C-alpha cells in the first residue's frame, strides 16, 4: 500500500476533525462526511468504528502506513507505563513531526520531504529518514547549503509566529531547534482517545 496522496480535507471530514499535521486548514468548512449523502448519514456508531476512527486520526495525522503504525503500537505495549501515552511519545518523537512542530514546514508531509531530500541534520549529522526517533537533548538543524533556498527562508520567517510545544525550543537566527524534554500525550495538537487505539489492536498483537 502506497502512502496516501489524495484530498486531505476529505480525510479530515470523514474523521470529523482537522488533522493539523495533514493540512494547514484551520477548520472544516463542511463538518460532515464527504459524499452525496454525507449530511444525512446518521445511526448508531459501533464500538469497532469508534476505535477505528481514533486509530485513523493518529495514522493519517502522522502519515504512517498501517504496518508501521502497528509496530509502533506493539512497541508501546511492551514498554512500562500506559501504552497510549507511550504510543504518542514515540509518534511525536519522529523526525518529520519534530521538523513540523518546530515550524520549519507547514505540514508533516512537507517536513517529510525536507528530511528525505537531505535538508535536516541531527546533532550535526545529516538524517534522511523521516521515522528517525529524536531523543531529548538532541539538536535539529538545517543544512548550511539549504539555508539560501527560498522555501527554507519562507519557513524560517513563518516559524517565528508558530506556537511550539513545551518540549521543543527554536533559534530562528541559527536555524536550529532542540528537544529539551520527552513529548507527552498532552502535547498532541488534537483530541484522540488513545485507549481506543490500543483496544483496536488488542486482538491482533
């Protein structure tokens, strides 16, 4: 299965919420499911659908494929502590998410492209793997050769007005950021029932 490249607002409408990592649109102009009968769809929602929707929120927001997302869930359940909180910590620590959260890209897909194209370094070493897990204390920076590119300059200018989570700090003048603490479940920029996500996979792992 390839990575999703279709209409992003359509995904947000089907899930009933804006996913800030997927689109920079602030609100849903049509807050109902897409399709001819979207406004008239009613009925009781099954427990399975509730869990699936919560899972899809996380998966689509972070742009993770199903098999990879399941591995994140498996790892989260193996570690000590609440599995849901472990899962959010792992996902929030992804390099593409960190680049986006620092304000260096408008969306996670855009941040992923920056990473893959070799514009990002971690502790001075170029990293081109979006799933790279950033650790507390590590420094994220832009490659020196990338600083003159117009889209990088625009991103740095826009980053000054972005609200960043408490676990990150950014120095726009030096084009560097740092993870100063471990991400927590409360840092997720939208509401999600992490327990429902774990329950979705409980019979599969």
